[in-house]
C-alpha cells in the first residue's frame, strides 16, 4: 500500500488565527500543510503570497505543499522556495516550458509536482513523469473551496496509477477538491494516496478526528484494492 498522506488546505482555515490553525492541524496529525496560491488570473480568486507562506513555515515543521495556481510561475519559484515551501506544484496548463519549470524546482532543492485541471488529459504530464515526486489531479475546477467532487476524474486517477506502476515510478498521486469521508474511498480506491481536504478538516470541531477519519477511509480503500 502506498503511504497515505492527509494535507489540510489552509484555504478553509480562519485567516485571523492562521498560526493557531496551522499549529492545530499539526498537533492533530496532518502529514502536509497544503497552501493554495491563486493569482486572480489563472483562477478566478486571489489568495496569498510568499510572506504568508513564511509565516506558516514558522508555525510548523510539517512539509508545506504549495500549489501554485498562477501564471508565470517560473518568475516566482525562488520566492516560494525561499519562503519555506517543501514541495512546489505548478499547473501544466499555465507552464509553457514545463520541463524547465521542474528543473528549476529541483535546482532549488524542493520536491516537484504538476497539477492537472479536471478536463486536462494525462498526456500533459506523460513525458515528465520521471521528473516528478507527485501529480496533483484536481477533482474540482480550481479557484474556490467547498466544491463537490467531480466523479469523472476517478477514471483519470486509475489510469495515472496504472501508468506509474507499469513504469516502476515512485510518484504520489494527490487529489484536491471535494475530498471528505464520503468521497475519499472513491479516490483512494482508484489509486490516489495524498488527500487535500479543506472544509472536511477545518469545518470539523475535532481536527484530529477529521484527519483520522479521512486516513482510515483511504487506508481501507487501498486494502480493498489489494484483495
């Protein structure tokens, strides 16, 4: 079974108490802290930049999983790396020189990931899979939290897992969007092993219980895959 990782998205946190929120999910057992960076151009929303990531970095030692939903990401890779990102994810749709972007991330000493929107085919990452630590498959259209899981992406998860396995690669599959106790088994059963959850964690009174429930649901689905 692939290692199951839960990555709460601070997009759903209380930004007025962001440091406390990050420390709370750390104590609750999260594996990554997921940070959604939006520029109001590539996606129709505007969120945070390197200074906030630097503040989050001071609040936790957990890896920061930074998802750049921005155009011209190459211009800002060094800034996000310096701010404390551990894993930097760029979008294939916004990266005209994707291989070069990944080389830059690697040269900065960070793990590299590529994200695909729901309608973007796997062909967009096929020729760079060997350069990746992770592929992030969006299970909603990016830009806003609280959306419903797009079930059509499940087949895409399964196809990607099949290719990763066939090629003998050590690449994680992360899913982001609508991940909750009622949907995580579907995504995990198809082969995802890293799960971004916003409202499913930050909307719960018990963060540890919410993270534990997500982890248990994913692990059970992976065990069923093996039988």
